[in-house]
C-alpha cells in the first residue's frame, strides 16, 4: 500500500510538470430538441482528446481548447452524441436529440475504454440508474433480475440479508463456484453483494460470456458484474443536489402461497361420528381423565394409533389450526436515503447515507438491518491530473430464524409437520416458558417452531469498507496514465446461542439443555493495485484505443470459530461462562495473483469495428508447474447500415467474438492436505496436484443488432462455450490413505440464445409507453468426465444425490426412479405369465394392478431393469425451456407506471418438501375428504409414492411461473412545476407505491417455484460446492414487499 | 522530450508497483500440513499416534458408517427410518445390499471403508518413519509406545475391514504404493494380517515400559503397557471370534479357539470406554439408536428376556394385542434397568408393524443428557464371554460356567447385573452356548460396532437374505476399474455371502408394507438429523 502512495505522488509530480500548449477559449449553450430547454451537465470534449468540461446549470459552457482542436463532442445520458466542427468560431451551440435506443450509451466494462453501445463487438448489458430507481431493489444482485437476457438472478432463499444468486449464461463449472466476478467502482468484491445499496448505483454492467470477460481472465469464467456508483460529476458545474428518499412498507407471504396441507387423517376414531371436542379422540389410545386441549404431550397417554379400516385419510381432527399462519407474520420494511451531490469547478462529490430494514416474515426474528455511508470525490489537482476516491463504509446485522438447522429445515419443517389439532401458543407445562416445545403428542420429532424461534438466537454482524483510490494523469491528448488502489475489507461476526434451560427432547421425555454458544469471526482484506496506460489516437479514418495494464491482487482472509457447551449460569451468552467442552478452529487464506493484459480496439470510419486482447494471469492458486496462463480474445463488428441505406432500418450491425476466460481452483485444491482432529493432523484428505490448472472457457458468439421503424430495437446473440479442464475432486483408491485429488478432469458445453427487444410504442407529449422484452434459452451438457460419474446436490439430508454428473448428460438433470405411466412402458418388464390386462392406469396416471384402485393394493410401479431392480434415470431437467422478462414504462403527464413480469417456462424443481410431507401424510394430496368415493386412495398408495424418500418422478414438478416482479406507480412534480412552491426550494417531488414480488402465477405446489439451494463452504467437503441447485427443501420462502415511497430533491 | 518523460514515469511507476507486491510463491497453506510436515518431527509422531484410536472409534461409532445398519440387520435394534440404510437393510423379506455408487446410502459402507483405510494409512506412515527411516522419539519407551499404538491401529483397522467386507487390500510399511502391484485379498487374509499386527503390539507392550497419553483414550483410566496389551489381546480375540461367516466356519476349526482362549485370558479386566467430550469423542451410533423417535429394541430381544412376549409386534398394529399391552416381565433385572417400556412406537404404520416395538434401550440415557459420559466400546463382560466361549469350545465346560457365573476374578454380568440364576454345574454345551449368546445380546447392547451381527452370522441366525458381509464399496470399485458385485437378497441365499439361515423358524413374511422393489431398492434419507 505504501508503494502505491509513492506512485500516486509520482504521478502528481510529473503531472504538475506537464507543459501547457497554445490554447483558445470556446463558449456555447446546449439545448434539447424536444422542448428547447437548456440542458445542464452535458459533457463537452475535444474529439480525440481528454480535454473537456460539463455545461453549467444554465446549459452553458466555456472551454479552453488547444489551438488545433477541430471538433467538439457533446454527450449526455439518454441523448444522441453530437459532433460539431469548431472551425474558426469561438461560439459552438448544440441541440441534443433523444437517443431512443441508447445507441450512444457508453459501456465501460469488458472494453478498452468507454465505448458507445453501437460500437460494441462483445456482449455487455447495462442497466442505468433510471431503471434501477423504478423499484429500488434491496441489494445490487436483485436489481438486475429480469432485466437482462442471459442473466438469471434467482432468489433461492427469501431470508433477509442474503444475496440473490446470479448465473450468467449458465454455469461454467461442475464443482466450483458459479458466482460471477463482482467489481464495484474498480474494487473486486470478495464478499456478498447483499450489502451494496441500490440507491447509490449509477449503473450495472454485466459482461457476458467468456469472450467478453476474457479481459478479466482467470476469475471471469462465470462473467463479470461491474457496478458504478453515482458521482457529482454528472451534475452541471456549480450545481448542488440533495435527494431524500423514504420508503415504508411490509414484507408478507400471501396466504395463497402457503403450502396446502391435509386436514384429515387415516386413523380410527373412538366414535367415527365425533372426532372429539378438546382433542382428537383416537381409538386404541387411552387418554388420562384430565387431558385437555390439543394433543399436547402427556406421558400417561397409552396405546397407539390404529389405521382406519379403509386406510383413507378422510377422518376429521377435533379442530384445525393453521400453523403456518402462526409462524409467518407481516414484517416491517423501510429505507431512508439521503444524498448530497455537488459539482464545483475542480471538485465534485457525492455523500450519501442509507438506513434500511427488512424484517422478513418470520415471527420473533428481526431480519436484516443495514446502514451505509458513502463518499465519492473527484478532484482536479491540475488540468491534467485527476484524483478520484470512492468509499463505502457500512454495517449490517442479520437475524436468522432460531431453530433453523441449515441442513434439515428446522422450523420450516416443523411448522408443516405438526398436526393441525395442536396449539402452538400454549406455554410449556414444564417451566411456563411461552410456546410449548412439544405441542403435539403424535409428532414425536417435530418441535414447536415458535419455541425454537423464541429461544435460539442467530445473528450475523457485518462491517465492511469498500474503497478505490485512483490518480489519472492526462499526460497527452492520446495517453492517460492511471494508478489505482482498491480494497474490500469486511469483518463478519456470527453468534449462535442456545440458552441454558431451553427444553429439548432427550432419550425419554424432555430435558433442559445446558446451553450452547458459537462465535465465528472472519476478517477479510483484499486489495488490488493496478497500473494502466490508456491510449487513444486517430490515424486518418482509423480510430484506435488501447489499454495496457498490470493488476496485482492480494487476498487475505482469516477466521476463527469457537464452540462451547454448557453454561454455568443462565442468560449469559459468553464463552467465558462455558463450563463444558470448547472447540476452537482457525483458518487463514492468502492468495496472490499477478495479471498483465493489453487490449487494442479499432474503429474504421465508425463502421468496421474490431478488437484484440491478450492477458497473462499468474496466481498462487495454480499448481506449482502451471503458474501462468494466457487468455485472449478477438472480436469484430460491422455496422451495415453505415454502408447501405436500408428502408425502415436505422441501425444494423453484425458482430462476432471468440475468446477465453477461466476459473481459478479453490485455495486448498493444489495442496496435499491432512485434516486436524483434536489438534492432530490425523486425516489424510487430498493428494496434492502440482499440475492443477485453472479451468478454461472458450466461447464463440455472434450477435445481431437492428433498430427499425424508429420504434423498435432488437439484439440477438448466439453463444457457444466449452469449458474444459474443469476442476474436479477425483476419488482415489482408499488404500492410498488420501481420499481425493483435485484434477482437471471434465468439460462442459453451453449453448445460449438470447434476445432483447425494445419498443417505443407511444411517444406523445403527454403519454409515453416503452416496452421491452428479454428472452434467453440456455442448454448445457457435460461433454467429458474423466472421473467416475457422481451424484451431487445441496449438502445435507442426502439431497446431494438428486443430481447426476455423467458424460453426455444434461447439466442440471434430476436423477431418480421412475413410476410407470402407461401400459406400453410396463410391457417390457412384465413377468413371464403375467398379462398387461392385469394392470390399468389409475386416476393419477400411474400404472397399478387392475382393480386395485382405492384399495391398499393400489401401488405405483417403478421402471425396472432386466434384473428386476429399479432403474435410475433422468426424471427431470431443471433448465427452463426459455425465460422472458417483460418490462413496461408508461407515463401520462405526471403519473408514471412501471411493471416487470418475469416468465420462466419449463424446467423442473425437485420438491423434497412435498415428498417429506407424504411421509407423514400431511400433504393436501393425501386428504381424501372431498373426493368422490370411487376416486379415494389409501394412505398406502401415498406411502408407496413417498417411497422412503427415494428420489422419484412423482416429486419432480414443473417450475413454470409468471411473476409480477416489480411494480411502481409514481406521481412526479418537476422543477418547473415546483418553481412557485416554497420559493422554488424543491426541484422534484416523487411520490408513489412500490411492489416487489407482488404476484406469482404457477402450478407449483411449494411456496415458490423460484427456489433453490446453494452449497457454500466448498473447501473440505467432498462434492460440496458453491453451486446452485433447483431443489426445494425447507428454505426461507420468498415473500412480497409492498411499500410507499417519497423522494424529494432540492 | 515530453515522451521521454512519460516513458520514464511509466517505467518508474511500474517498477514501484511491482516491488510493492508480494510474490506468488510466498503463499503457503497454513491450515493443513502435507505428509512431509506431518511426519517431519519425531516429537510430532507421538502426538499424531495419539489420534489413531480416536479415529478408529469415530469410524466404527459413526451414524454415517455401517454400525446402525448392522444393528438393525441383526434384528437387535429396529428403526424403520430410511436413514443410514436402516430401512433398506432390515426390510422383510431381505433385499440385496445396493452397492451402486449412486445409492442414497452408499456412504454407509463407503465412508466406513475409506475411513478405516485412513487409520491404516496413518498408522503405517508413522511406522514407516520408525522402521524404515529409523526415527527415534525422545524419552524412554516413547518410540516403542508409538509403534505399539500404530500396530494396534493397523490391527483394528484392517481387522474391521475383514469383519465387514468380503475382501480388501493389505498395505503396510513394506509396501511401496508407487511401484508395487496391490491386489485384493479375501477377508481371512485381512483378519490374519490384523492379528499379526496386534501380536506385534502385544510384543512391544510386553518388552517395554510406557504410559499412553491421556488424549489417546480419555476418561481418567491410565493405560500403561500392561493395560494396553490387555486391550490388544481382547481385540485379537474379538476379531478372531467374530470373523466367521457361518456356522460351519465357526465350528470347523477355521476359528482357532485355543488361540482365542490365549488372547482372551490375557484380555481386559476393565471396560474400554473412552469419555465423550461431544467434540472430538462422541458416538452418533449410540445416539441415534436410542434417541427419542429413533431406534427401538427389536421385539426379538424382548422375547429373549420374556418368552411370553412375542418376537414380533402384532400385525394388527395394536399394542392391545400384545400380552399385558407390551409390558414385559423377566427374571432378568436388566429388563428394568437397561430397557424402557414405550406405549407408543414412533414409526410409521405404513412401513410395516413388524418394525414396531414396545421397548427402547435406556442404559445410555445419561449420555444423551450430558454428552460427556464414558462410551462403552468393549465391556469387561465381552472379554469374559469371549473367554467363556473359548473354554467351551476347547472342552472346558466347567471353566466356561465359572466365568459366566462370575467366579472370581470374573464379574459375570449374568449374575451381577441380570440377577439370573447361576448356570448349574452340569449345564450342557448347548445351555452354556445359549447363555453366552444371551449375555452378548443383553449385556453388550450398543457397545462395539456390529457385535450382534457378527455373533449371529457365525451361528447362521441372521435372517435369510441378509448379506453376511459387504462388497468393496461401489465408488471404490469404479475408481479401481473392478466389476460391480454385491451380496444379500433372499434369492441369493447361499450361506456364504448371503444368509440362508434365520433366528426364528417362524420368521414372519413381510408385513403389509414390505419391500416394493422386491430386491434392490434405492431409498433416500427420510428423517432429519438431530444434530
């Protein structure tokens, strides 16, 4: 770090020494073509140089230019860029026209330097602040949901404080992380995006595919998300703007999304006509005389339940409580944001503060709370030397639901399994604590979720600082030298507390827990130092840009984890108060990488476009013999419409790119490792691999851009990627002692079709309507696997066996047993002497024995092999057939309406939640009460479908959904309307209603078809990876948020 | 001029940037040592060897390994949950063991296999340093003690591979993994090799003086060379006796009972029971077999204590159809001290009432309450029973009777804990054998992994179709490019790899809800773990 300071000073020194050339002064005024009003903040730059300024509040500018300056370039967000000859004049005025299809929008990610969209030769999508502000997402990851083709953002958990999962053009790794590389204002983000607030964001650019991301090398195989925050420099010179935004609302789960449960059982009642009054009076059970209320646990109950003769779950309970309604509540949601931005002559700054709370929907749980402070400053030390600083400081706290065991579902499991005739709100008879821990005598394992929520506390505190500091020396009109230091520093403090005295089940009956306390601390500091030379030069009709850069990355993480059992006294969550066993672990990770790259961009006459780049990455993560790896790209584009005038077509471009990027191995992968037990390194784990390389994604993409009829714009891209040298954990013969070795041992192929269509349907003075549609379709196949085929999936509860990785197989296929659905399917496995006429297809569509419907003999039949064993095969595919996003902006006078629908068609989810519910016959499917007598099925039938939790085709569900993802209605008053109010103090007032995740249309029977699980902590688990799986097993459900918003600008 | 300045500036800046950076090769893994580091220092070998017994214990007493499956396969305990392959292996009629690497419970045998090899490999690596490299550990008897622990580790890891699997691989300090061809050998060879290692352990103990570090076997008891030798002798007796796959094997002298007698007579006069700390030492086998809602005691065992009680739960599912609502009475006082009546069975009726029971095991309840109790792995009674059987089978019936009756120095759990009548002096061979079998069933309940399974298989008592041993796990067969195979299933009952016997001639057919696949079934876990 010290060295970078010296470096910055050096730039300063040289910069101040720079020579001044002969100059003249140009002045002018910029107005808009639509309303003729002046436009403040327009950038005015001498073409081919870095000499420039922005217009002031009156839309005027005064710029000192070199004597030989020929052309001025005027640019402004949302307007077409103008180039005007200076000639001999000293006054140059400009009239700006709206840039309907954002052809002039400048992209900075994945290219040499700021490049207009129309001149892009690779795939980079951008969402600007205008779109982000319609429905400000709670964090940066959610903000791009449904807004970009090929970018799938999934809220795999509704848990407040968790970031959504972003998958760009599918996964590129079978075992490693699928996360893209995140960069905020030049800082590589090592932690979560959950803490980055959207109010500060100016734009999010997503670099898609290996060719575009080649510029980012060995960390960019999954694509790159580049976030740029707001700065004062976009304001007019001399302007100060204060923005205050307040939003208040609620988080809630709509009741129609609750999981439907059975309200009847399959046990004999003492009196079939009367289920009982205070409790369900089962036959075969003797209740004590004083037994009252629900089915609370009572040791003096004797006997056992007897199955009803007909085995139909159509017998009533004494009463029905909706346990889900007891556990879910409406949580508070609010955001308070203030920012102050200013642009003075030599300095511009933006200072902001945001406070936000999202309580979530679980009783007795605080949810997520965050405070972010930001300051962004640019200062011109001299005409040629600019210093920039961006700094975010913040903290967040997340309360996770107590009693939620990460791997077992915990409260989300219990709440569905507890019988409906028990009362969660009754106190414990043992000690009077609220929420009876064992409210149901018949649930021998399921506890009262409210009790766990009231007792166990889990809290994660995150403190973070993200900063970048750079110096830009505009050395000549063709060269900028930039030095940058950027860092991400986070502290995570996690505690988990089970209080002494909490009731728990023991061997026989309840006992008091002695308490448990866990403290996990993590300290992460990662920084980069980068030295970049930006060049741009025009040679006659050929414009060239180049960037040469050296990037140093240094990542340091350490953590410690202490667990203690048995407190000496109550209510003392402190490790100091532990009398029992304690265990302590610590970990250090240190990663150093060096990267050198160069990119050269060519633009001939603004119509023939090309770029070439090469990058060399060296990393301590690579095996000893493979320390350096190259990446490259070539791309080209041709703007046909510049050469040919095509009727009705304003812009037509074709482009192609070919390039490589990769994924680095995990920290531990190259090493020979022993794992410690009790302080001794007794477990040989992985055999080292000095030849371990990063994986390599090679992509070829072609794209077409066409804008037509002055209304419509279409971008279509086809990309094919092959990722080979996949980093895989290969099992070894056990007698080696080492279990595994990380090897480069697989390849994955992806084919992507994506399209973006925008229509400016109506553009009247008072009424405007813009509509856009994004579409993508992604297919992935494992093309090579050099280790034995293996199962994978989320960790815990044997869910890691739901997916299967095998050569030639679709990536994301669900693997399991199949229940036959037609007699044709049955024919090949019919036993000798058996007849097809002995079978029929039942009302659910399954093959069963003829005449067995409604009896205990009605059972689905599995597909069997020639030996009579169940065949395991593909039973589902989690990849959607395609996905659409449909966004609309309508405005009439001062009222605007925005809504975004997200449609995912096809693709399956494995619904383990539902399957478990078949175990205890709690799922609505099992309830036979409302069924016609000839349609009733026995519980034996449902148990056969449950099949002791075997992964089978019955629980594969279509995950098609349409979601009304975002909706906002605003009433806006601009400066002109407010000039007569409060002496013109207010420049803008915007008031409205905002909805997030408002409606879901789906046939999926779980809480949400947009569900999944991410495995974290990949380091020591065999097949554990930070991968995303579409698997539904008791996560925190997604919920909706409805709020009111008021924004004041002055 | 200007350009020169720029170039100078760039070069100087770059140089400064680069020299400010750390080098890539400075990075080390400071969390996990490699083999060279692990074995580098003679002193460290001492500490390292201290983890060997723990590693073996945690493998054999692990929920995710084979112990629970063996427990229910022997109809000793019962649990109809799919977890840990318990449902699949205890379903009636018995199906074949599913050795597909994709089987939901493949880890049950795979992890057991791999982790035992881990113990073997660590023991061998340390011995290799001592023997092949001539490393000497400071302190009198320390080098020898470390070797003794490692020989013990080699013995019990290879021994348990031999007890559970049909074949395996023998690797020790004489084998070069890089150059030698390593071929699978049958279980008899694994057992023979394991006894050889235990012999070496005993020999070292007999000729040296040392005290095991307290962490090697925690719990307050001091293991010096004498106690450790006793432990090794008992393990040798255990491995030799339990290795037999069937009655013929057991009785046609393939078990050398004279040698067993020799080992057992020098065996433990204490209970080998490491103290749990719930962090490094714990037993999920002893937890899930007794935790509320999990394992129950098979009615077969209750029937042994109270012959009036049937050996199966009534097919009606009604506890009223059991005598006295399932409350057993017995001359054996352990029925009250070690077992607990439960009027309600936690299992799913749909899975078959034959899995039901009216009793659970309660002798380990203190462990469930505190998690810091001694965990009995080998009771003193076990050694006595091994010795009694050896006396019996070598013709000394009275010697066997004396042991069972607790004549000093023996404890005689039958009399002391069970308060049962003394075996009469004229008891027949069969009566004595039955008494030994009964004691093993009741007194050794939920101690060492697989004891009832091993005991019943050598008497042809495992239900027909139960695998007598397990194939090398499917994943390992794949890795070594060996063909897949398996054991078990009524159709395959050959008495060699699959039981063709049974404990009860009246053995019930499947209940209403038996196996749906009629053979190999592939099930998933169906009960969330408690911790």
